[in-house]
C-alpha cells in the first residue's frame, strides 16, 4: 500500500493527537494516590442507617472507582451492632479483600479486630472515629477530622458579625461526646470572655435528635431573652425547632452550624421575616471518606499516599459575605442531602433513595 | 389491690361515675402537678411561660396519647413494648410515603392505620390466644415493626409534608393542635371506658379475668382488642410526632416507651391490671413533660438534669405508698383494702 507524504503527515498528526488525548485521559483518570498494583477494597460502616452515612458511603465508592487498579468494591453495614461490625471486618479480610476502610463507630471495641486484620498483612484505614491504637502498629493509617477547626471557623465568623461580644448558645449531641468538646475548644480559642455561653457547661445535650433539640431550644428560648448566636454541630436538626422563635414573637438569631439542604432552604424561606437570621455553615464532611479511601488505595496499589492524615472540613456557606458560597437551597431535591459534598446533588438523591 | 377493685364493681354505676374525680390517684397526680408548677414558678419561672409551654405542650400531648394506649394494655395486665416500633413506623410511613406531596398524606395515614391494626392484632393474638407472655410477644412484634421501619425508610429521615406540619405543628386559640388531639383522645377513651357497657366489661376483665370469664364475658377478645386500640393510639401519636418535628428520625418512638409506662404508673393504674385512670394519665403526661422542661430550665449540667428527673419521678410514684387519711374518712370501707 502506498501512502503519500500528505497522508503520512495526516496520519502522524492524528496518532500524535490521539496519543496526547489518551495520555491526558489516563492522567485525569489516574490520581497520584492510585498505583499500578491491582487491589480490591471494602468500606465497612459501623452504622449505615442515615442519609449522612449513605451520602458518605456513595462518596467513598466514587473515590475508590477513580482508580482503575481497583478490581472490586464491597460494602458492609454493621447496623449499629458491635458484634456484627467486628465479624464484617473479619469476613472481608477472610474473603481476600486487600484494603479495608472502616468507620469504627464502637471506638476502642473495634481495635482488636482492626489490629488482627492489619497484622495479617492487609491495608486497613479507620476513619473519623478513633479506635485508639497507633498507625503502623494497629492499622495502616487513621484518617481523622478536625472539629477544632470547625469551632475556630465558627468563632471567627461570630467575631465578624458580633465584634462586641454577646450571648451564645451551643448545642451538640450526646453528653460528653468528643466532637462537641473539640468544637468548644476551637470556639474558645478564638472567642474572648465577652462572648458568654448561656448553655450549661459544656453544651446543651440534644443527642442530635430533632425532638429533643426542640425541647431543649424551647427551654432556652423561654429562659434567655437575648440569644445572639446559636452554634450547633448538626444544623438540619434545628430546622424543626427554629420556628419557636417566630412563635414567641422574636427573630431567629444568627446560626453557626454545619450544612444541609433542608437548612439552606429553611434559611431561604425565613430570612425575610427574621432580620437577625444570618447563616454560616461548615461542610458536613461527607468527603472525609474520600481521604480515607485515598489512603487505603495508595497503600494497597503502591500509589503515593496523600499528604494529609486529617480531613479539615471547609467553610461552606456564609449568608453575610456570600463567600465562599451564598446559602444554597435545592428545593426540588430532598432535604437530607448535603450540597457541600463533592458527590453531585442528583447522585446523593439516588444514594439516599436506594433503600 | 384486686379486692378493692372488686368492691368497686359492686357499687352502682352512677355512684361510681360521681366518685371518679375524687379518686385518690386523681387527687395525688393533680396535687403533684400543682406542686411542680409552683416549684417551677419559684425556681425556674421561664419553664412556665407561655412560650415555653407552647413549645413543650405538643410533646406532653404525644406522651399523653401513647400513655393512654399503654394504659389500655396495662389495664389488661399486659405490657406493650412494641410502642417504639409502632410509633416509629407511623412516623416513617407518614413522611416517606408522601415524599413531601400533600395529596398523598391521607393515603399514607390510612396505610399507617392499617399497619397499626395488623400489629395490634399480632400482639393481641399472641398474648390472648397463644398465651404468650406480653413482654416477650410485644418485643417480637416490635422487632417486626422495626423491620417495617427499615423497609420503608432504610433508616433515613424524610422531611414532613407541609400539610402535616401545619396540622400537627399549628395552633388554634393559642393552644397547640396536638393538645386538642390529646384531649379528644382522652374524652373518647374515658367515655368508652367509664360510660359504655363494653368499657365496663373491659375494666372488669382487667380486674379479674377469671371472674369475668365465669360470668360469661369474652375475655380473650377484650384482651386482644386492648393491643389493637393501643397500636391505633401509637399510630396517631406517630403521625402527630412526624408533624411536630420537621425532620423526624426513623427511631423517634424509642424515647417514648419509658415515658408511656411512667405516666400510666404515675396516673395510679396498677401494673397488675384493672381499673384505669385516663384523666390522671394525661395529667401525669403533663407532669412528666413539665419535669423535663424544669430540669432544662434550671440550667444544670445534663447529669444533674437526669438525676432531678429520676428523683421527682421516684417521688411521684412513692406518693402512692403514703396512706391518705382524707380519702379514708370520705370512703372508709372502700379504701381499707388498699
């Protein structure tokens, strides 16, 4: 077959373009944490029964599948049962899964199972809840998050809207939970004594239950004529309780919290009639799972592990400055999705509607 | 206990109806509640302001409704632990099925009622026909109901429809709508229990099933129906709760089980069965709710709040062990048995 010079050139150009395009494609598809070694991965949840967990799980899966070396992805839900969570871990290891990402809800109780899997040569990355132990001894790496940063971010915002100080009400989950205590430490590292916490030390206990939150807030509203800012680490649980201010003829105060679609929409609907209702949110941190998956995949496939071992939840919405984002509301989608997550709103909707 | 109940049956119905408001149980719970309100006024005045009451009464109303359901079962000497599952199932059906669409709310409520009837029948048949221990049977049914909760919701909360939020969360004449629901339930339960033949038989069977059987009453049927009525009331409480909390969790019923038993006991109904005190039960629900608002309003740490509640509850129940001379004078013969 004879090929003219022009045809040769065209062919050459075309193959170069194709090669370039292909290399670009592979580059975009293969992040640095993804190595060449084939591996299987499993995500093990201690408790998978709420929308936050479902969005987080879907995020972890999406992250793992970015790496072409991952041959299979498995998921197990411990259903809040420590025994089941332990046997899930052991079963996944026995099945020959190479890398395990674990949400150890039961804390220290999970350490023996995690350690035994690590000792048998698997990659295991607990995240978000500490199980105790040490990286390199009991597990490959722990990927925590940084609630003190959340506290500091809230504190800085409170200072910006209330420079002269004021009354703060801080609500968190179950009594003595470490997340709430860390957040308080972050808050106090930024705020001086002119900011008065009017809740009982260290925070008002809500168990993150919307009904209890409503009761607690009822009592606090009646007791305190002046509440300048409410700080809460689970914004969406406040949605049912905030109208209590309107019922007692007061404006909803400023709110420093974590994001959620229902909260964003609530703000959008109520900000006109409530002049003091300013909203500031940090990310609800569904993407914490992504960092943990990156670590697990990197260690299992021979990729380059991420530099960070702690997920720092970014600031998400600020109704005052609109930076980094104005308050977001997708009224057409369920209230239980988190627009701060990397996973698209539509995919989140799919994730929470699967069951 | 039982001997007193039996002497009561011997009295004419009209006299009995006349004396109900003077029952020791009623006086006790009313006095305890008044005492609590006075203490609230003195120690934590914010807990008895209009705003505080408007915010907390819906929860008192819901406790009252589940309490009335539990009361009917306790009257038959039973115990219903499937309350948590029943309430949670009603919550998730009334939020998940409509998916925010008001038009689907009515079918959702009908579906929730159908499930409640089925659950009540399951409990009732297990307890009254198969003679299973009530605690064992209702724990089993509770597990089934939670299976239903997961099947419907996957454990995920959904936002309430605007219509339900307006009905359950709204106010009329300055009172939360839930309070009217609770009062209506109280009226119906009291009227049927105290003024209808079926109701009188129901109480008689609870007081002494063997005697009731001997006189030809349909003991098993009434015992079975107690569980069905109870589930219907749990269902109602669940639907209201879904409206009161905008984004209820799928396990909202869990925290109601203990209060439901507490208000029945505080209301003066014997756990051995027999005579029931619906009005006292509803007042006890207010008492219990006000107690937790008081503990919150005092502003003490969470641990102390829990202790205050436990102590006051212990006191409330302990009051029944004190002999009441006032009533003994009023009704010397009837109360000696106690």
